[in-house]
């Protein structure tokens, strides 16, 4: 049966291997992992090392983009709040004048023409 190791264990062993304070034989007997497996782990770690830094750079870019979008959204909220307040003030100013221009008939009833013949038909 094939042994499976955690990523943390592999990282610990590869770090020991990269320090080069112990030989592969010593690490093999200390951790109980075959020398071929240790070499494979080392190659995988060395090959994947540049990706760690690329991901960090892309994470920095993502954070910067997020911060920029957040600032833009807060600015938009400020503009819209100002616009809404302006419209509220405008409506409050217009409403008293709207009472002067109301039709004489109650809402829902049409205005009727005068019946007394006050208008001429030519």
C-alpha cells in the first residue's frame, strides 16, 4: 500500500533537504521516506516556487483593483445622495405652487364646460 503524506509534512522535509545540513540518506532514515520520493518532492517544490511569488503579485493586483472599485462605489454613493437631496428640496419647493394650479374639479371627475352658453360658437 502506498503511503500518503500531508502537504505540511512534505514542505517540512523539503525545507530540511534544501538546507543541505543533512544528507538524503539521513533524511530518508529520519523521516522514513524513500530517497527517490525526496528527490521528486524537491523538484516539485523548486519548480513550483516561482508560482508562489506570481500568485502573491496577482493577489496584490486584485487587492488594488478591489480598493479602486470600493473608492469608485463610495464616490457614486456620494453623488447619488447629493442628487436625491437636491431632488427632495426641489420637490418641496414645487409642491406649494402645485396647489395653485390644481383643477377646480376633485380628482377623478372631469372638468365640464359651462352650460350657461357663455362660450361662442362661430
